[in-house]
């Protein structure tokens, strides 16, 4: 069965997220590790975490895909912004050990005029500082749409980050992976509507499919190559709408592809819980054997 869920709020605690996921027939979910627009974080409640772990075990959940707040920019030109990202990411990864064996996804950052190579070097340095050898969490670099000075707009940039960590700290690189965002890669210029096999073959040559650990499954308000990053509900955008050149078969190929089908899928569409429940049912129905 497809492992799929959506972003859930942790405002009522960890166990409440598990119960909410069950209510929409999800068997994974994402959550922000702290306020997505700031740095505040709630204290971990051991009983609450234990209750979630029981739910995950009893209902055979797949890996969770926690998400770092958007405010982190480990390759900022401003030293204090880089320091904040380092401090918060290090704390996030320590806290993630309370839910061992899951994923921690983050946007690599924006180089803000320093150049992609300088940004990549700063991200490598940050990862080598915040990761640790015995961690159980897999840190995921997210594929980006390429707006502004985002780093991670191409598979080559993601590979450069992984290669940089591998060269400096090979014992840490084994904990690095990639989260493929369907809206982002399409907006970034990869034709997943017309050539999903070709895109994944390219990813395999550049990064390696063994690094692919999760999928953010979203439709896009913009055509391929727009570099805008505006998510749409499944079936209403350029990936899933026949009127815009896509169709349900596009998402069927995504959720059924041998390289993707067993990964955790996370919806980040502009939906509420009832909408997510419908999208989960729709995508499960689109997966073929």
C-alpha cells in the first residue's frame, strides 16, 4: 500500500498528529520541527512521544518526514543567519532522536548573490557541523524550483553538496538523502510530465537513486521551467490537469514508478484535512501493481 500523508500541526502534541493521520487514512506525515516562520520550539514530552511511537508501530506507519522551518539559511551572506541555522538544525537533529529512524527534510538555502559554489560550500560546512556519526535520522536535501538564488535547483547542485560532505566526513554522508518535490522539479525544468523515466535516469547518473528517500507530491500552478514554486491541489495544475497538458496518468506514473513507489509520499498541496483525505484516496487508487 502507498505510504502517504501530509503536513500536520504539532500544536496539540505528537500523539495528536498520529491520531489525525489515522483519521485521514494516512500512514506517514510531515511536521515542522518548530515554528515554520520562526525559531520557537515546544519542550519534548516523553509520554507524548512514546504515545506517538505506539501509534506508529501499531499501525505500520512508514518513515515520517519532518521539515525544517523556512527561516533556516545555512548559506546566507549574513553570519548571524548562518549561526541561527546551525544552532537550530543541530537542536532539531538532537530532538529527532526521540523518534528514531525517520527523516529530516530542509531547503538547502539561498546564496543571496555569493554564487552557487560559495553557497554549496557553506551548506557542506553546516552539515558537517550539525550531523553526528551515530544519528538515526536521515537528513534530506529538497529539490528546489530555482527561484531567486536558491541552491538545489539542479540535481548537480544537490550532488555537489553530498559529494562535499562525503569528501570531508564520509561517516556522515551515509545519513544524507534527497526529497524529490514534484512541483519543484517541474518548475525547475525537469519534464516529469512527458519523461519521468528520463528525469529519474538523470537523477540516478548525477546523484544516485539510492539517495532518494522521500517524495513531496504536489501539483504546480506553473508550467515546466517556470522557477516559481507555487503548489496546487492534485489534478488542478500543470501536472495533473488535462486542460494544462497533464493528467491523472502523470500521478499514476509517479506513485507507481519502481524507483518511487515504496518511498514515503508527503502532500504539500493547498488543502485542508478533508482535501488531504480525498487526495490520499485518489493517489492510492492511481498506484498500479
